[in-house]
C-alpha cells in the first residue's frame, strides 16, 4: 500500500522528465537543405552549376562543410547520378550531361538518402542574359571643330589600386563612324589630368600615326575622372570624362601559352575568389581559386585555362559564390570590347520544403507529448483521488475500532479543488516545456 502514494508523485514527475528530455534528443528546429545555382538549362552539352548545403538549427543557419552529397539528374528516360563532397563553406561545383530535348529534373540528397532539394531546373538563355550587366571599353565621343576624341579602356574597367592603360584617340569627325573612327590625326598634342588617380608616366603626349596616345592610370579612389586637353589649330579643346571604376573588383593579367596562365589579384587580403567562365551561349566551368597573401596587402592566385575554354568567353570574378555581387566583373578573354557580368541564378532551393517538414515534425512531437501528458495527468488525478478516498476510509475504520463517534460526512469540495490544482499545475508545466 505504500507504493500507491509514491506513484502519485512519481508518475507526473516522470512525464515531465520525458517531455523535457525528448526536446534535447530530437530538436524540432534542425533541418538540412540545399541550393542549386547555375546558368541556363536550355542548351545541350554540359550543365555547369554550384550547390550549397546548409543546416539550420535553433534559428541559426550554417554551412554543412565536408558533406557527401549526391546529385541525380532525370531527363526523359535518362537518369544520371554523381557524388560530390562540399568544401568547408558547404559549396561544391557540379557538372552534368544535358539533353536539351527534355526538361531537367534535379534531386540533391545527402549520404542518408534525405532529399535536400528537388525540382525542375528551368532557365532560358534569354532570361539569364537579360539579368547580366555589360560595360563597354569605349567611352563617349567628344567632338569640336571637326575633330573627334575618343577614350578607350582596354581592361574595360578600373580596379583600385592597380595600374591600367587608358587610350586616347584623336581623329577627324566623320558621319556614321564609330568611336574610334577609321582615321587618326597624327602629331596632335594633348594633355591628360586625372582626379582620384595618379599617372604612371608623362601627362603630355603627341599622337602617333594612328592618332593614339597611351597613358597608364593608377586609381586610388572610386570616383575617377579624366580631364583631356587637345591642342587644335583654333585653340584648345577640353572636356572631362568619368572613368569606369568597380569598387572591390579583382584585377587580372593574362600570360601566353596553352594552357594560358591567368593571374588574379585581390585588392585586399582574401582566402579565395569565386570564378566562372561564361559566354553568350551560357555558363561554363567554374570554381574557387585559393589566394596567397602578398607583402603589399593584396592577395594573388593563378588559373590555367585551356584555349578551347577561352573561345568567346568571359571570366567572371566575384567575392561571393551566389548571385550578383557589386564587385563582380566578367572580364573579356577573347578580345571582346565589353564585359559580361553574368551571375549564377538560383534554380532550386530546398529551404521551404525542409522548413515545412520540420514544422510538421514539430506538430507531431507536440501532439505525441500532449497525448502522453494527458494520459499521465488523468492517471495521476485518478490515483490522487483514490488515495485520498482510501485514507478517508481508513480513518473512519480506526475511529469505529476505537469506539469514537463517526465524523459527519465531509464535503468533497476541498478534494475537488485539490485535484483541479494538481491538474492545472501539471498541465501548465507540461505546456511550458513543449512550447518553449
């Protein structure tokens, strides 16, 4: 009979302990998901993209580094599967054979078989190119007294604080001719002054036989302009032109040979740079290039690219692996006179699906704990009531055995109040544990 009083206290306490421990053993907020980024999917050949695996726990998202992932591609009746391993930041570069006559269905799963992202990857080349930015290496033409002066930036943009050339072309003003025109004015004196930069060399120059003067500009500010003064027969022709600067842009130089060495320089110390080869046809291979810190506060790295990869290609350099970046530039690699700053688009994301699954799991856990707690409460109340009634019967028996008059039938109101207090106290504690 001593077991029943103890059970009245042990049963609700054990229920609270189980409810509390279950939250630590299986946290409802822990989810894993993947993002798939890449270029257009409507071109036959090879699809190149990038996958990031993330884990969210207690509201904090962090990368799933060094994780094994499997990418399944279904195209009509053709299915391929490839295994990858993410880097420390949860990223991995992927490439899959593409059959353009069928839609591309992708599924990313982890080593346990859990789907991290699933869906149709659809992006047309026209949509992808419409989101890209283009910068021309030729600036506006300036004309006066039958003379046209054009500024040309061979590197297309200026990156602080690296030396880059600036070409000035002086020629006759011609109708329906581009900038620069087909003819030049030789032996024309001109002077260049720059604001926000320094000149590495003389500021004065006489144009050559093609009407060209070349200067070397080293910017130190993101607001950069050039003041040009051309000595004409009827007096000086002066104008000012804003020069294109991309804050935080990487700088590159190309060597000779095959594979071609490409030196990439960061204006500040970084561990790596993200790159991808793109063209008007789509996205090519990419990856992450490790950088080495230099004594001047910059960071250097080298790519070696095959000649076949550089045909009509642009090399996009970015500090971020996903989406557009203010410092990203798509440098021309095959003699083009403009950039193609094309970003990887997000084709798939498993975040919404994983979040919905975690919410459903949390509801199931709460329902199970609620049902368990309700049964435990009812059992505890029944045991409490039974124990009180048993004690009351025992008291009456002992009074009769002692010859004492039997007490009047006590009111049940205090007992009901006590039972309700036990019920609501236990319920409030259980609800607080489950919903905290």
